[in-house]
């Protein structure tokens, strides 16, 4: 019974991550296909000429359309049309604020020079003695910076699981930058602390000592 229990747990460890990943990917593809497939003209829908359905055709259509829009926007006519459209949006009281904020977020995140979510930090929040994990998203607004002589940074503290979070503005000296990557930090948050990434410093020390220990092992 002990061996059967161990085999059963090993099977769960192997199959559960694969099954959950496939399920999420299939749900995402099916959701996009369900919204995009009805918009494809019948003359250009290959499923009307095949005896079976093609999963992922909606995703391919979205990728193709977004790429074509990007190519059009990069040209002179596209920039002209985009400027006129943004001018119209800028005259709408509520829409212009939402559009401007969303556009600035995407431009900041997608820019290669952006420092957003590049550093994983810990800070004492919401009180002294309680440590929270966060991500530096950039420097504080100049009006906030004028309140202190220290450098103020924006830190996003996600919830676990990360469905929401808090934005705090604290002096840089009060945050401690960790050696873990952003991916490891997100794994730690998403798992609620169950998945603890290994210490990168220990791995770097072990990697540096391995070449030195090689000749000694061969002599032994």
C-alpha cells in the first residue's frame, strides 16, 4: 500500500501540471475561437471546406490582423489616421483618460528600456516587522518626490494569488532588492508561498566551485 500510494502521488506530480497547462491553453484558444470564428466570412473560413474543425484558427486570425494593423500604423497614412483618431478620442471626457492611461501602460511595459517589473524587492508593509514581496515599477511622481529628500520609488505589492494588489511609494533605502528573478517572484506569489525558488547566490557559488573541484575529484 505504501508503494501504491507513492506511485499514485508520483503520477499526480507528473500529470497534474501537464493537464492543467493543456486545459488553460485549450480554454484560452477556445475562448478566442468562439469570439473570432463567427466574424470570419464564409468564403474565407477553411472550416466550411473541410470535414473537421480547426482549433486555433481564431488565434491565427487575431495575430494576422494585429500584425497588419501594426504594419498599416507604421506607414505615413496609418500615422495620419491614428493621429486623427486620437484627436477625436482626446475630446471625449471619460474615454480620453482611460485611453491615455492604457496606452501609456502598454508603451512603458513593452519598451525595451523600461525598468518596470525588473527588480524583486521586499519591504516592511503594512507595518514594521511584516515583510511583503513587491516589484519596483518605476520612480515616483515628481510631486511625491518633492516630499522627501530620499529617492522615492513605486512598488507594486501583488495579492496571492495575484488578482489585485497595492501601489506604495516608499524611499528606495527602505526596500531590499532580492537576487531572485521576476519569474521566481511571480511563482512565489502565485503559489501563495508554496513554491519557494532556490537561492541564486548558492547556485552561483556551487557553479563557481564545480570547475575547481573537478581536478581534485579526478586525482582522488
